[in-house]
C-alpha cells in the first residue's frame, strides 16, 4: 500500500514537473494564487502569488497537517469554503467567496474557483485564489461615503425646510411689528411703542439665530463657498462698529478702532469677514459690564492680516478657552444665545485659511480674540 | 391705479404685503394658490405679480413657466418672495427673464421700492 502510493505520487509529480517547467514563467506572472492539489491536500503547484496571498510558502503548506485548518481557523468558515468541493465531479467547477487568515494573522477576502480534473486516475483540484480584500475595502469606503453624503443631504434639506417654516411666521411677526412701530395705520402711545419694540427686537433676534443655524449647516456640509473680492478693511471694521454702537451706548461701553498704517484693501469674502468681526464684536459688547471698553485692532504681518477684537469684560478662564469655539457653549446662563457665533466665526476663518484663538487674563480680566486671515485668499479645501 | 397680484398661501403674509402695496397706492388682487393666481393674471393682467416659491399646488417656478407660456401673461414681471434661503432655488429663479426675488422676512420699509425695480423703465404707477 505504502509503496504503491509513493509510486503514484512520483508519476504525478514527474508529469507535472514537465508541464510546470513550461508553465512556470506564466504561473509566476499571474496575480491570482494558483494551486494544483490532490484529495489529501498535497500541493503540486503553488505559485508565488499564492505565497503572497496566504503568507505561507509551498513548503510550509505541504508540511502542515491540514493546510485548510491553517487558513480557515474558524470551523464555520472552513465548512463554507469546502461546501460543494467534495461533491465536485470531474470537469465541474465551483466559485465561492471566503475569508482566510493569513500567516501574519490578517484576514483576506478571497474568491476561490475550484475545478476537478483527473490525472492518471487521480482526482486533482485546480484552485484559483483571487484576493479581493482591497476591492472590498474600496467598496466599503464607497458605501460609507455614499451613506455620509446621503446623511449630509438629509441634514441640508432639513435645515432648509426648518428655515423656511420658521421664516414664514417670522415674516408676519417682524413685518406687522414694523408697520405698527412706524405707525403706518395710526399713532401708538408710549407704552405700546415700547412693547412693539420688544416684539420687533425679539423677532429679529430669533431671525439671527435661524440664520446662524442655517449658516452652520452650510459650512458643515461644505456648501459654503468663498466669494472673494477686493474691499476696504477699514470701511468694513468701521461699519461693524456702527452696528453695535447703539448697544454699546446703552450698555455704557466705550468703543475704539485702531488700524495700523498700510492696511486698507484686502482680498477675501467681504460678507463673511463682516460676519466674523460682527460676531466677535457683539460678544465683546455683550460680555462687557457697564463702564467697560471694547474695540478692534488690525495690523498686517507680511501677507497676513491680523484682527483683534478686545474687551475689558468678564474674561475667559483657561479651562474654557478651547470649548468656546465648539458651539452650544455658554460661559454664563444669564446671557442669552446658543453660543453659535464663535463656532461660525471659527469655521468662516478656517474657510479662508486663517486661524482664530482667544487670549484672556482670566475671569473678570477681559478677552482678546485674535484672528489671522491671508491678505489674499488661500481657501482651505473642505474634506 | 396699477394693480398688483399677490400669489401667497399664508394669509397673514398676504395681508402684510397687501397693506404695504395699498399704502403705496396700488390696487391689490390676491390668490391662495398658483392655479387660481395664473387664471387671475390672465384675466386681470396686473402690472406685477408677487409670488411665494412654495405654494400648496405647485412650485413657484412651475407657475412661472405657465405664466411665461401664456401670451396674456408672458410680459408681466414676477417677483418671488421666498422664505427659503437655499442657493439652489435662488439660482433657479435667477435664470428666468424678467423675474426677481426677495427673501422673507421682508423689510416693510423698503419692500415696495425693492419690487418696483423689477417693473421696468416706465414705472408701474405711470402705466
């Protein structure tokens, strides 16, 4: 029995060796793993792609008691891999997709094609192993990206609808309040004037919150685009101060503007720079107690414009300095708002390729928000 | 006196616009739906149409196409008053001839002046 088997093996191996010599070159060039093996799991052909795919050499594969156990340590996966193979009839083939475990322990996704042929009365399996791991990973990434895109679209649509639904009643609130305030249809007494002003300012405040949320949605979904133009920074900063002048006056806060010589024109998205400065400035006025001061300083450092918005207000403790830009963060409950202003400012600065940070001496010692913007746009690509 | 047609499904918003136009000396006709509004436009030939973008029966841009397809209403300027601030919709409106948009909430102090810009050289009240 023993010697008979040896003879058979030699016959088979000799036969293959003759052909193998001719096919060797071809086999080594192929990217798929190719094996010829008998029913006992002995490999006659085991090309270098197969070594690359499994991590095992032909010698290691043949020396192992059960190669299949080696590459399918999980019995269920092994069963799946072998399913249909034992029933294969001569001339038939079978394709299956399995996960093998490489010698280095990493999994690999493989499509295996197995054919059964007969050689000198022995069953010989020809197997082709195609490594589709990277392909699968690519598909996985694609799927994840498509999912993220769909989620983003859904969010944008939600924000657009929400904005629409909220603006429609606000149109009535603000519009009719304005008509009453302007006394278009008759005079109001002082108390009525005062109250309608409350309706009007609250309505406008609500509108600014809705706009903030909508803006944030646009930045986050990558829909916010820079529309750079050349404009006067001086005019912009002066204009921003005018917007908070009344509030500062009511709060007893002194405003100042300090622009270094040599900067006036800059190339950036004017509306967005205005929004950044306005957000910082309205915070400065909001968080500065009566009798305090707030203002803007601007200077040019090479190709960078640095804008500082400072105040003598409530200050920011060092533990809070990172958090204030992350949105929905409030230093003190007694101040209204969602804490979105700084988050939006940060996103808009970054969209321009600039930086924003805050310096403060601590609680009660005022804050200085500093930001840098390229004098010419270098938009940061959104990923 | 020149006539303005308001196509807007929200009754309060319609009232607000009506007040502003009447104070400025216009005659105002109204419709809650695009379908009725299109019919009214063909019948009364207003000098200007103010239309909401999201109407209950169709999109404002579809109504716009219907108005442009009819000889009787083809030349009437249309100003959309939209609560939507999404750039896609605004881009769509911008591609149409003789057509403008204003976003809600409207500024009651400048609203009539803003829409009058779309009426053309003669000005609505002189026509």
